[in-house]
C-alpha cells in the first residue's frame, strides 16, 4: 500500500514516514500543498495523510481539487486545527477521517488500516491479566516480579515495562516506533537509540544467562518475543 504524507513540519513527517514504513507501507512525503497535489494526481496513492496549514496550497484547497478531479483516494486529515467547525469542514469537503495533533501513532495506524480495509498485523493492546507466561518466562504484573526458568530477574521499572509490552504481544512483531510510544509515552521520533540501548540491557538480564534466546530482532522492522 502506498501512502502520501503532505506535511511541512519535517519532524512530524519523518516520524510518520518511519513509523508507517516499519509497518510495511510504502511512503512518500510532500512538503507543500502544490507538491502534494501533483503527486496525488499522477502517482499511485492508496491513502493521503494531509495537514491543513501548508505552504503554497492549504489542505482544504488540495482536497477540494482532488474531489473535483473525481479522485476518491481516502484522505485522513492530521492537523492541529481542532475546532468542531474545522472537523465539519473537512468531512464536508470529502475527507474520510480527521485526527488532531498531538496524536498517538498507534491510533493513527489503526485509522489508516481501517481506511485501507486491510487486516491489522499489530498485536492487540496489552493484556490486562495480572500474570503473563511465555515459555519459561513468567511476569507478575501486580507485584512487578519476573522469573525465567524459576530464576528471579531484577529489572528496572522501564525494563519491566518494556518486557511486559513485548510479552503482551508475544509472537507478534512490534516496531521501534510503537515501543517508544508505549514504553516512554513519546509520540515523536526522539532521534536517539533509546530503544536499542534498553533492549541490550534487557537481553543481558533475561536472555544472555540462558541458552534459549527469546527476544529476536527483525532487522528494519522491530522486535518480537517468542518462546520457541
């Protein structure tokens, strides 16, 4: 699936592009309304993520021109314009969905997949059971205790949160973008290797002392925790 992002804020555009590519989408970015319109009209686009305030041509005008050209490509407005009148205007012009900034990537991804009508490959939201067991790994959420093969593991609060998130999605790949959002509650690209550093620390405690390694890296995509 090809997604076009029309967004002039480079940090947001970069964050979106990276997160969507990690989840298997082909992504193009246009930094102003005119460039976005040209790409939307001539390129192969399955979905457009569109800001309202843009250089050269705003999002309202861009969407109006798309619909005037009988182009039915789904459009998701992603904008700081959060008034009810703005939402109404967006839908009246032909938008398919409307999400305001600041936003959570997981919600945006769910809306994107809903619009594209594709089956979600994201893990379900973290299970609420008090105890999660994956192979010989057992996590007691209430007491914040972790054992593997009967051996207690001493984890920092962030290491515990990271492991619990991986375990709640056991068998499913989770991207770095999702980990940053779920573990650190940061909904933008920090530009650091915080996930890799924390993953190395966690592996040193729960994988290195054991013959079977449970945390696997899926290069260019993310991580997965498996019992086998």
